[in-house]
């Protein structure tokens, strides 16, 4: 019978490293959120600008009506 030689036991450690897919997904998510935030902020700015412009026009119209009323009242006094 052949002599049985016991082989020394060895432990092999295999480290699994990610391919970077998670990092790419996180980066893509950050870019999408930044773009969405930009569009929401610019949309709100445009709405604010439109409201400001409308309020300015209403104020100018009220001033014009007041001037016309003064002119009409002045012409009635002169008659």
C-alpha cells in the first residue's frame, strides 16, 4: 500500500470587488436630481417674474386711471 501523505491545508481568500456600477448609478442619480432642481427653480423664477410684471402693469394702469380721474375732475371744475 502506498504511503498517504497529508497535504498541508491552505486557505484561499477571494475578495470580490465591485465593478463600479453602483458608483455610476449614484452619480447618474445625482445628475438627474440636479437637472430636475434646475428646471424647477427656473420655472418658479419665470412664474415669479410673470407675476411681478403683471403687478407692475396693474399698478401703472391704476396710476393712469387716477390721472384720468384728476383730469376729468379738473375739467368739471373749470366749467
